[in-house]
C-alpha cells in the first residue's frame, strides 16, 4: 500500500479514535475520498492497536491502580480500583457477545456511506442533547452496576460505523450525569479491552496469512496512529475540563448531512 495512504489512515485513526466523531466511519471514508481500494478490516484494526498503546500510556496510573487493587482483593481486602476493573469487564461483556454475532453474520462489516452518514448525524444530535440535559454531579467512582451495564449496552451501537464507540459511551455517561472529563476517561478505559480483543483476533489472522508486506504496513501505520492518538487524548481531556461536547456534535451534524447528501446524489 502507498506510504501516503498508510499515513493518512494512521492519522485519521489516531485523531478520531478517542474523539466522539467515529474513527471507523472516517476510516471507511478514506478510500472513498482518495479513490483508492478499501484498506480492509485488518489494517483498520492495526491502526486501532496503535491507539491502544496511546491510551495505555496516558492512563497508566489508572491501569496500575486497578492491577494493584485486584491483587489486594485476591488477598481479601476491599479496593475501589478493583471494583472499577470489574466494572470495565462487566461493561465489555455486552459488546463481546454482540460483536461475535456481528462478525459471524456480517464478516465484512457495514461500510456503506449512507449508513455512516445517518449514524454520524443521528448520534451527533443525541450527543448534543445528552450533553445539554445531563447534569455534571457524578464521577467514575459514583457509578453503580446498572449504570455500567447501561453504558456497556450502549457501546453495542458502535458496531454501526459512524456511531463512534467513544462517542456513544460518553453520551450514555452524560445521560447518567457523569462529568464530561470523567465520561471521556471511562470511555477510554473501556476502549482498552475492546481494541485489545479486536486487535488480537485480526492479529492472529494476519500471522496466519504470513503476508510480510502487510506486516510492514501494519507496524508503520500503528506507530503513526500511536503518536497522533496520544496528542489527541491530551488535547481532548484539556478541552473537556473547561468546555462542552458541542463542537463535536456540530461537526458530526455537518459531516453526516454532507455524507447523506453525497449518498443520495444531492451533492456532487
């Protein structure tokens, strides 16, 4: 694959993965805009793995606290960090089941521009409404089992490209009254098992294929996506400590409307 195409894919993934604007939707759009062959799900997941490294680096304290908390719990001590780890597992279970079924019945995924457009527009409006009506009185430590299950079930919608996994998780958290920065933080923590699972599956398929050229492409794209994602996470968290999700919602509405117009031939 041409180096420029790989670089664009990596930058698109790195910038959009943790913003509530749908990385998968943007990745599907890349070959449409550049008029090149679709890069396929394997390379899509490769750049997702690059962003996984970025979120692990950014949230390393949270991850370390959870590991220590689990160790304490195994010794019979109660620990809130271990409870958070349990919540992440619980919230991931719904999308694991749905993702397995989806991959079985729709192995190539849904990659139509019309679907992306409607999902981008619709869930952009939902993000705006939830951010406006949601209170900002709760933090991650205030979440309970039913809250976590609600966010986990909402994450299933991200199987539709254009929805945004991080966006729908943030939307659900805002409906529950979680503060914006904590909503983003919980969504990023949830991305770790989600991306790791998808990356492991596609990585095994890549290893079986023995495609050396594709392996080189994967490492390059993953590394560039890692750098872009790390800077994006830092910027997003700084923004949400003092502002709202409104700019992202507006972007989604404009982009979604444009994609719908293109898909129906209203925009040439």
